[in-house]
C-alpha cells in the first residue's frame, strides 16, 4: 500500500513514464530512428537500461521489431518520429498485422495544440494506421501514458497477436504529471480468449475417426500458440498426415514420417495432392488464404472441415466449415489429447489412406524434376539445411527464393521459420533476421533472400555491423525480380518488363563496404565453406550465390485454380 | 437481407471513424447509421442498417465484435424490436387544396406539419422505413423539394 502511494505521488515527464512503463513490461531493446518529435523519448535512453538499436530507415525498425516479436513471442518495439518517420513504419505495421505478430510502434507526434494544423512533419498516423493495427492510442495528457503502455502490451500479445501503435504528441512527452503505474486495468470490449468447447473437441475427434481420408492442416496459429507437442501427439495418436499452410511451415517437424509439408500455390506436390484427396481436415489456426487453398470449391463438397481458431471472426470468413472450435488452439488441442488418452484411442495399423499417403510422398521424393545444374535452388537450400544446426532460425524475403525455401529447406525444430506470408513484404527478411538474432543471440539466424528483396532494406547492414548482430544473408542472386519474371514467362508470353536487376550491385563489395563479410559462392564446395565461415563469423555475412535466372519455382498452382491442378516441371 | 445492428461502443473520439472504416475496408455496406449517447455517458449506441446475405451479416457482426471499442453487438430480429426513423419532407404546394391534402396525408401517417408557406410545407414523420417509403410515394405527386432522414434507431423489446 505504501509503495502504491509512492507510485501515485511520483511526478515525471510523459517521456520518462513511457520508458519506465516499457521497462516494467520487460523491454530490453528498441529499434528506431530519432527525429524532432520523439527527441524527449530519445533523451530518456541516456538515463535508462533499454538498449537503442539505430536503423537507417524506419521501415527496417518495424521489421526488426516484428522479427523480434515472432521469435520471442513478446512484442518487439520500434520508435519513429512524426510525419515521414511514422509513414515509413506503416508497411512494417501492416506486415505484422497480416501475420498476427506482436509489436509496439511508438511514434512522435506534433504537440497537441498543433494537431490538425498541417504542422511541419505532421501526419495523421492514427487515421492512416487504423486499418492495419490491432489498436492505436494517442495519449493527450502525460498522465495517461503508463496505462496506455500497459494496455498496449496486453492487446499486442494476447489472443490473436498484432501491432499496437502509440502516437505520443511532443508536449505529452515533455510535460510532467503525477504518474500512477497501474497493475490492473479494464478493457471492456476486449475478450482475447474464449474457453474452448469440450463438446466441439469431442466432435472433432469423432469426425476424424469416422472419416476415411483424414488430414491435419496446420496454420500459423499453431506456431503462434506453440502447439507443437500437442499437434505432434494428435497426429501420431491418430496417424494423421500433416500438411501446413506456408505460414504454418515448421509447425510440425518436416523430417517426420507424417509430414507432407506446405500446401498452396507453391506447395509440395504430395501435400497438394493429399489435401485435394482428403475427406476430413482438422484446420488449425489458419484463415484459408487464397495462396494456401487456391479454390477449395472443387473438393469442398466431400471435404468435412473442422476449423480451430482463436479469432471467432475467422470462422466462416473465407471458408464454410462443418465444425468450429473457437479458442486458443494449443488449449483446444490439449483437450483433444486428453480425450484421446481417456478414451484410449491409439491407431497403430496403417490404413489404406495412410499407405496411399506414404506412397505418394515417396513417389514425389523420387520423381519431382529439379534443376539439372550444380547450383539449382533445391541443391543450394538442401546444402544450407545440411550445414545449419537444426535450432537455427530462418527468415525469408518475398519471391522465388522464399518459395524454394518452402519447398526445399526442411524445418526440423518447430517454430524456427518465419516469413512475410500475408502481406508479402519484400525487404522484410533481413531486418526481421536482425530482430530475431537480438531475441535469440545463441543460434545462427539466416535470412534466405533474393537479390530483389535484399535491395529493399540492404542498408540494415549498417545496423547489423555497428550493433554487433552477426546475421547471415543468403542471397539467391538471379539478378532478376524472379517471381515476376516467372509470371511473365508463364502468363505473359515471355514479355519481360521491369524485372532485370542488371547485376547491380555487387553484393560482396556492398557487404564489405559496410564492414560485413561478403562471400561469393559459385560451387557447392564454395557454398559449404561459405556457410561454415558465416556461422562462425563475428560479423554479419552476405553470401552471394549466382543462380540461373530462368529457373522456375515448381510445382505451381495458378491463381484461382484448384490444388489438384498443379503445373509441374516438364 | 436487411439487417438492423445495434452496437454499444465506448463513447470516445474516433470510434465512429473506426466503425465506418471497418465497413469500407471489409467491403460491407452501410444503409443507414444513427448514433447517440446512452444514459451512461461512457457509452454510445450506434444503430446500423445494412444489406447482405446471412453469411455477410454474420461476418459484419463478428468483425464489429472483434473491435476493441465495441462493448456489445447485436443483430436485432425486426419482429422483436421497436425500430423507427425520423424523416422530414419539404413538399411543394401548387394548388389551393394542396395544404389540406398534405395535412390529411400527414395525419394518416401520424406525422406533424411544420413551416407552412404559400408554396411549400414541411412534414415530419416518425415511422418504420417501409411506412416512410409509403408516405414518400403518396407525397410524390405534390412534388418533393427536399428530404432529410435520421436513419433507423432501434431497441430490442423486453423478453425478446
């Protein structure tokens, strides 16, 4: 009680209150870039234990916070000034929202009295960010700051996680007020979790047992809720093959006999085939995105869908389902595991379906045609997998390399693969890898990149070098915007427009100019050495791997078609 | 189908913006919207009418419910709800009898007459959108100069 009174009485500036409140939330690092409207908050870094990690562009700060948040499952924090600083982080906020990543974005704002006057570096970031945040706050008095921070972190990390924006006018940062740091608060309209329905879980088991061709589709929600052990237990107990969405890649060990890998536009052939043949699917934490399911209509008539999700608004949004299990997916799966134990259900004999699944998997392992050259994408990514320890964390950029990573880099330890899957933000992977490495400095972190995407945020090399964050950038360099080029080859009769990168820049020299290690790998032998050198390097490393610009990502399910209509390598 | 949604929200700046933005960004339609503070000044009630098939309306309700600033979202059954809209018509008066005729018509719809001038008259009707539509059809021959409507407001009947 006495302590509480002291808390209430303490007077401080809004800026100090913000930093103090963040320290109370356990924040150790902030990614950001200062400017006029957030200087009072920056001044506080000189007086507190939070480490500031300087970026060269605010967009990168937001991706770093995102990468940090996905890996640590605690909100990553990024700082930007008002106006252009704030608009620069919008892409990062939208990316986090599309992939349900916890993030706190703190922007400076012009003083309260200047808001709405089109002041210098004023932008209505609250209005602009509204559709891409989970929630946004703009405290108008310093005294509101502690509760805003507390609520912000709670909203960002609970239920279906997401980005929260805190826009702080400069005078709110500067002015003093007596501060109360509340332990408790109320948000009346926010119910992040619903208790899972046991009867629905029971029904789900029944539906799976009563079907002939059951399958599990694990989405990103499985990874967000860390339901790895529960998922594996159910798959093994019921002998269910497991496919994932791309976001769900690595929710289940990809070297497991029951694993078929991701479905989707560039899903594994065996995963797409089996998904298309299944008669009952346990879909966990997925929104049935168009990239994952193509058009489900072709087989949904005989496909019974059990949809498990923490967000009730996802039920029936993209896909009509036969049974909904609303609640945290890990809790729901735990209930299922318990019920299976109680009922002593355990499948040991291979069903006809299971044999068929196994044979299909073996067939595609043998028969998927790969690029014949020494430096084909599959060989490069399998080499990376072979050399990297299994606990290594992967981020990716967006494009062909990303889909090759999905096809050929097997995630063995669940929850070690992250990508911008929803918004598809080129330039995400490298800064996200820096955030990931800050969260997990003990493991190698590799950004699987293409030259096009890496170009977008390559100046984060300065951050990696100056802040001693030794990540590895693995550039599959075809000097082309490869995925666009592939669509132009496939759908536009090879009319190649706006895709040639002209061999510019030289990524080895670029890396070196920042003080990073740059290595070019032109053979498997060189690649092997380069990866090993990068893992043991104390500075960030860019491995530049020239590849054939004509190599396509296959299989390919064309947009608007069914998973059973794959374009395969000829 | 036509749906009446009753949305209890926190009474603070920016909430109306977020609600209307949600309709726009999710590709839903707002047919009418009326907003007013409740007996508890912490809350406002928005009554929104919208068109969509059952699935769309269900999605609208879920997306509204997901919003942190909404406290309660109800899809009201119109048979168990009192719903009304206030509408003001400004009508032309061309003939000597018109004033009397408009008065009769207004009475038939429980309306009130205001601002009687030589060549125009205003009628205030509070009724259901169907009844207002019916009045409008009958008023057309006089010549409608202007119309202003509040949008529907509604409360569920007790025990419903």
